[in-house]
């Protein structure tokens, strides 16, 4: 039981180590590419476009059919993106340093914002609104936000009041926010799969070979399991938590990720698990087939079989890594708990004594000596 459990634990640790590396690379790409900001920009544009369609703006909806006008998205891009950029460039959402650097470029400022809630959006829109009557009872959104087609960019749209906009935002913002969140998660999963594939090929990460070496080599298995505490601490510092836990990523830089992964990358090198091309068994098989090595030469059929098995191992590794670091953190934690329970039960059985095949209990030597003395 223990060797099999330790093999599973060691394999989970190897996958968690590689998943942390993949997660770090994905996080860097997400930060550099402003993935969250771009999803937020798309969400806000969809919100404004939906608001205009809801009120049957003739620039968006064909008055004759009541359906979206042809090329409505393309024709209305200028004003809707102006709304997005001006909202996200609001000074309230930015630090003073960002304003000084990008203050003249709202599009650049918009890429620095990753989240906005409904109340903040309504407040910013109200601050930009203009009064159209003497008593200030009716406030309209800036015409440049809702006028792109008929009447030109300055045309007044009487439906686009702050009150109507606020009611629409409160009704539909949660739905659009949930959709945007799912869109971001889907893109992150696709990026994780792509990075996993690159990592597997780059380092020749054959999952079947790793499993075989862990199962056969007790020393390698013990060396990996000995790093359990270090790996758990690294996962926590990188913000990886079990699946279902709140996503609270630290404000880590590329340098932070590099330092953490440098500490754990040695685990893959020192355990001698066949990861990498230099000691790859498939490279040796091809070398033997060409006659470059003294090993027995495999037949073409055997080489084909080995190649297919190797490719299957790469695909297996890719699939395991694409499950993500949270999955492996959860699996790792559960296996640690199972191992501790098994070890605790074995210690209890050793302390209380096990039974002979005849059913008589085994009495510890100290207790037998005390019984004879009495």
C-alpha cells in the first residue's frame, strides 16, 4: 500500500511542479498581454451596444425590421470605444504615476484597469453627463458616446439619460460580468494547454516514463516525496490553491516567478526521472536503430511501437498538465492526507501489537519481562 501511495504522491508532486511552471508562464503572458483588461474592454463595449439596442437606437437597430442593423458593430465602434476608453481613463481608477505617463492616451490608460463594478461605472457616467434643461432634472450621456451614424457624433439621443443607463447597468451588469469571467477563464485554459504542449515537447516530458521510474525506483520516489513541504510552500507563494478556493493571486513579478521556479526545477533534474532529451530513452532507441550505440538494434516494427508509446506518453503529460495547478494542489493535499492516515494506523498497530495466525496477540518484549518479574 505505502509504495503504491508514495508513487502516486511523487507523480502528483512532479505534475504539480510542472504545472506551477506552466501557471507562472501563463500568468506572465496574461499580465504582459493585458488579457483581463481586454476582456473588460469588450464587456463594457457590449454593455453600451446592448443599451443602445435595448432602446432601439436607429444606428444599431433597423427601425423597419426591429433587428440589428447590418454592419452595426463596425459603424458604431468609434463612439462605443470612446465610451469605454473615457470611462476606464477616469482619474479615480488610476494611480497618479499612471496618469502622468499615459494621461494623454485614454486607450493606454484603459489597458491598465482590470475590474470595475456597476456602481463605479454609473458614478463615472453621471460625472460625464450634461444637463439638457434649466433645472437639471434630465441628464444625458455625452452624445459622443452614443452617436456615430445618423446625425453625426454630436447628435443628441433623448433616450440616453443617466437614469436609463443606470437602470440598464444594474439589470445586465452581473450577466455581462459573468460572461466576461467565463471568457477569460476559457482563454486562460487555452493558453494553459498551449504552454503545456510547448513544455512537454521542449523538455521531452514523457508521463509514462516518469510513472515507470517512480514505481521502480524507491530512491527517486523518496527523493521526490522529501520535497513535499517545499513544494507546498512554493504553491502557496505563487497563489495556487485547491480547486474551488477563492482566486487570490499575489502581485508577483516575473522575477518572483523565476526565483520560485528555480527552487523547484531542481526537483525534476535531481530525481533522474528521464525528463529531457539528453537521457531520453527514445533517443537511445533511435541511436541503437541507426547503429550509433552498442545496444541491441530494434526492428523497424519495434521502433514504431516505441515511438507510438513515447508519443502517447507526451500526450498523457500534456493532458495531465492542462488540468491546471489547482487540480494538482488538491490532489497533492489529498494524497498527503491519505499517507499520513496510513502511517498513523501503522504506528497504532505497531504499538498495540498484531495477532499471530493462530489469533493470539503478540505481546511486546518489555511487557513479557514485567509479567515474568511479577
